[in-house]
């Protein structure tokens, strides 16, 4: 359970790690590469780490498999927002491009999208998700395409 939100060159995420409704720790869920592309992942913490490492190491080979064992409908999801604003979403069936001014993924998606629809920044959208979704919480990390 998590929230990752993108708007206007900023990718923001919560930091809670949960399991079966219990907060088990904190984790960094987003990254920026040298080109200024931004990435993050929702779902299983192991998938999120593997996806970010694949991204940071130059996206060599296939992206990590997003399918959750035995439950592909509950799959993990990866996200790359290129420095030119192209949004790529990685799911268990592959990758697709989303054309949108803002985007959110994770259990807090609905609250974040609603906030951004009303003009909120990515950071404020994550705050909205934390306020309204029990799977979201902790510190907020935000990255811009360029430092």
C-alpha cells in the first residue's frame, strides 16, 4: 500500500511499508536517474527495490516482473516519468504510455487524483492520500526532473 503522485515535473511518494494492515517500517519508493527521469513502484517492497535498481542501472534487459505470485490482478506497478513528461506505466501485462497532466498510483490513488484535479501539487496530493487512505503514511519524499 502506498501513494506515488506526479504533476508538473515533481514525483512524490509516502514512505510507509505495511503488511496485513500493520506498519512494518519505512522505505524510499522513488528515484531520479542522471538524465532527469523519475521512477517509482507500488506493491511489494522487493519488487519496488528491484524496479528502482533496474531503472538506476540504465534499464538494461527486461523490467522486473510485476506479477504478484498467484494473483496477477494484484500486481505490482512501476512508473517512469521521462524528463520530457512522458509517463510509462509497467504492469504484469507489460508497459503502456499514459497521456496525462498528472498521474497517481497505489492504494491512495483516488484521493491523490481528486486532489490534483482540484489543482493540488504532487506533494499535496500525497498529503491528501495520507489523510484519507490507511495504507499511506510516513514521511514524504519528492523529486524533480532536475535538481
